[in-house]
C-alpha cells in the first residue's frame, strides 16, 4: 500500500479546504496528513493520530503550531509560514521512517516562510533537493500538454548563462528515466530566443547550446526534436509529445497555467520518492470563503495513483 504523506502547507491559506476533498478522493492509498494539531481539530471530520504502519487509512501526524483563529483566515504571515515549514519538515522526517511512500505538498508562501526565520528558503523544490542532496526537475502535467523547466527561479538575464549542454542533458535524462518506467517517450525542446534565434540573427544559444544537446541525446537513442520557436510550437504541436522542455520559467508556465491553472499539477522528478503539488499558490484572498477550487489537489492524488500506485 502506498503511503501518501501530505504536508498541510500554510494553514492561513487555502490548504485546509483541500484536506477533506483529498480524503474523499482516496482509494487504495493511506493518507497521512502532517500539520498543526489545531488544524486537525478544525476539520469537520476528525482524523486519528498517526501510530505507525498499522494506522488507519486517514491519519494525522502532528507538526508545528498555529492559532486556531488564523486557520483559513487569509492572514498569511510569519506565524503561518513557520507552521507551513514545520509541516514540510515533519513530512520529510516521516518519509525517512516509512517504506513505499510519496509526498504531496500543499501550498505555502515563500515570503511567509522566509519571514519566519528561514531566510534562504526558495521554495519546495529547492528545499527538497537540499534535503535529499539530489537534483530535481520541476515539471508540470496537464490535460493538454506537459512541460519541464531547464532553469527555474532566476532573473531573466541569467537564463542564457545557466543553459549548458551538460545540465540540459542531465535534466532531460531525468525525465527520460521517469517515462521509460512505462514507455519510450517523445520529447521536444523550445528555443530561448524569438523564432528560435532566426538562424543566429536573434541570438546564438540555439545553435551553440541547445542544438548540440539535442543531437547528443538523439545519438543516445532518445526521441527528441528542437529547438522550436515557442510561440508556434506550443499551440500547434504541444500535445504531440510527452514532455516539452522550456528554457525559462515563464516560457513554460504562462501557457501551461492559461490552460491548466485549476487542474494541472507540479511534480518534482528525480527525487528518491515521488513528489507532487497543486500548481497554484495559497489563494489567500479566497481562503475560507468556500470558493477554493480543489481540482489541482485532487489531480495530484490521481497522478500519484497513475504513475506510482495500484494502477502501475
């Protein structure tokens, strides 16, 4: 049985409203929520405390503290940020103790975590990479297309210097190993510059960096094409490949979130255990109003089931 460890994120945001829908979606998994005891008491349906491998299907592992009045309040601050970080740390602690587990992280606020004293916190992905000393690939799965990022949270003027053939090949091969558990994938790489550089007129990264990486991967038997102009490839051919590789954050995520903001999921590939998260943030403005869209969180559980659970 797969143990799905769920860090409960920022309790002042939308995360508390995602918990019961996840429980309703559960099939053959054991869900173990990690968060403040006050949050467990807040839920209409109480959950038993976690008592080890023999615990019930829906369990609660206590980590962190929060004022009950702050739950789903929309008032995200250093206190709720500390609770979110404690939830994440508790989830990772638990992952080291359990076999056959995966991680679902509910949304938190980077700035609130930083305000709590974790000044160097850059996000879930970087925190998980540091914990496991393993490079991860930030990837996004949606109904229309999937996209992975070659660079992540960096200034746009740094992207070119961060694109190197060896790193590109490493990132793409991580995704390759993920898909090859099931089938031989088909990949595509987007160019960095407008019109994919226009044969060098608009930049040389395509011919000097991206194309050599593609040629190396093709020589190793991978079905990958590109680099392609992003503006024409995505709307016409995005759904024809298993993964699209974007050179920078917004190149991949602006079109992805236009189509999949409420339904897409984020997955970090390359870590020791599967990790997924909704592709949206804390939704503080609508927390506690009953307007929170739960589909992305539910699709996280479905994705784990499809790729790592009983359906495998």
